């Protein structure tokens, strides 16, 4: 795997896929160990910082910030490659993709749906970009039927979890504004980025310099600058709690018995008794006001109400019942409530304002995601291949890596080898029982079906690769 391969050869592609797979497995393992202790947003902040430090270090040491080009122009008195005008926007899109990838998992949406959206659309985007660039005359190559079959099978693979899940994924999160902003931002940014990477690849004249390291370097620098600027603006100028002037404080509810009003407050605890979920706004064991949701109405919410509302600042509308000492309001669906806080932004600010003794370790272990980044880009931009093929190679490698990480965690943390699990519990700081019951998950039937479909897609991808190599050799692009 360390041997130098001819640029654009199958050997070079496999080399990139191996290292992408290797670092992706490590990333998947460390996420499982850190997120239960620190939470999604804290891990996002410090792991992203660690990833960027690693990438910028590689760019600086390797000199990847010097994009090689044969086409220069003058901008603000400086001579720069013309490619800067679209590589910098690609970096801005990368700055959107990196945080929204983690934020997608923090939405009121099942992990399965998030995975299908994130992986499935990236696969589809490759085919769409090829279609557009063929129509534009940018891409001169034909998309083989084997690649199209690979796309279909890969989509079945990423969707297998939903097909096997009896409860279904649910798309009610589409009615939640912040979720839609994150989702649309992720998809639009990823599509633009894929288009730009393939525009660079497909517009290189035959004798032109093809500098994918330089592309990555400039993209990474512009991405980091963008993220730092946006983080500064969010931290200093954006209020994470939306105002609700038409709602009363929850403490006033008992003064409005029999009236239909709106109240607001933070749900500090929840409990389920006799098929009814109670939301409390008071930390005391008995509160003078609660919001109730009957089991028969759970389907009207994006998640189980206890999970959806705990720790959130909400506005609820309904009729107050009870008396001055104990009052309550029943809500039945999404028309009766509004989430006022931006949970992700609150977590983002807390990552900086609260003390975190293990933040250096979060940066270090999070930096393995940064090690994934260059290999991901080099696969996306692999010379002589269509976006359909390259995106499939990228996504299928990540899917196999995800299953590998799951198996490694199950083997080491399931208690099958008690001494090993105890040792991991000690060095990770996670409770032994937590490792066994929550973290060590053996792949389900759907995971194995998905993995089987992935290997079928890989088979068709290999057929396409053989055809492409023959074509490139006939065109003297490969030896």
C-alpha cells in the first residue's frame, strides 16, 4: 500500500481507498467512545478544530498551498491561478458540509434517515453532475451501464435500514425549520462542491497540470477561514433562544385555569406514567404545572415526546386545567407547540464557555477525521473517472468502514472478552455496563443485507473500472 503507483491507475485508486477506509474506521471508533461522554456539539467543536489543525499542518509542510497551474490572472495586484475563483467557493461549501454532517445526527430525525439522506444523495449527485457536464460538453466520457447499476444497488444498500425497520424512519422533521436549514445547507453545499471538483478535473487540457493536492490545500484554507469567521459571528451575535412575546411564563399558568393560552419555558425533566408523558418546567419532584401528552398522540410528534422536549425551551398552546396548586395543559400534536431554542447553537457556545478537561484528547482523536479528508477528496477527483464512479467508490468505502468499526466496537466492548472490555472501560472512562448495553451493538440483519448489496455494487464498479482502464490505455492516458 505504500508503493508509488502510476497516476490514474487502478493501483493508485485502491491505495487511496485503503487509507480512506483505515482512517474512517478509526474515526467511527473514536466517535462511539467520546460522544456519550461529551455530547454531539462539544465533540463537533473540538474534533473539527483538531481535524483542521492536522489538515493545515499537512498543507503547510507539503506545500500544498501552492496550486500548480498554467493559467494565471491578476487579482488585487496579485498573480494567482484562475482556478482560485472556483476552488475558494468549493472550500466555502466544505465549511458548510463539515459541521452539518454532525448536525444532521442531532436533528429530530432517526439516524437511519440521516444516513440515507447523507450517503444516498452524495451517490445520486455524482450521476447528476455527470449528466449536466456531459450536456455542457465538459465531460467527454460516457457513463457505463455498470456504473448506473452500481448506483441503483448502492441506493438499495443505504436504504436497507429503513426497509427493515418496522417503525419506519419518518419525515416529520421536514416541518421543523432548523432541521430544514441544516438539511438543505448540507445538500446544496455538497452538490456544488462535487460539481466544482469535477469541473476542475474535466476541464484540464491533456497537457495541463493536474494538481489535486493543490486543490485540497486551497479548499482547506478557504474552508478553515470560513468556519472561523462564521463561528465568531454565531458566538457573538446570534441569540440561541427565539423570542415569544405572545406567550406567558409557565409560572403564570395556574392563574389562567379554564383559559386557552400559550406558555413558554425550559423542560427540565420528563416522565412517563400510565401511557402519558409529563413535561415539567420545575426541577422539584412535584411541579405546580406540567404539559401532558397521551400515548395515542405520540405519532403526531417527530420523536418520543420525552426525548424530543427534554432540555428544550418550548412554547405550548392549550387549555389550562386543574387548580392554583397543580395545573396542567394537554397537547396533541405539532400544531400545539413550537421549539424556541437552537439546541445546536447552545451546545456550540457551551463547548467554549464551559470547562472541558479532556478537550485536548477530543482534538487529538478527532483529528483522525481530518486524516480522512485528503483521501476523500482525491477519490472524488480521481483522474480519468466519472463523478458517478468516483462518488460510488468514496461512499462504498465509507459504508464498509462503518460496518468494520461497528464490528470492532462490538468485539471489544460487548463483554465477550471481559478483561478487554474492563480495560477499555478504564482507559475510556465509560461505565462497563454502558459499553455493553449502549455502545457495543452487533450489526443487525439490515446491516448485513446492506453490506451484501455493497459488495454487489463493488463488483459492478470493478467491471466499470476494467472497461475504463482499457479506454484510458487506448487514449494513451495510462500506460
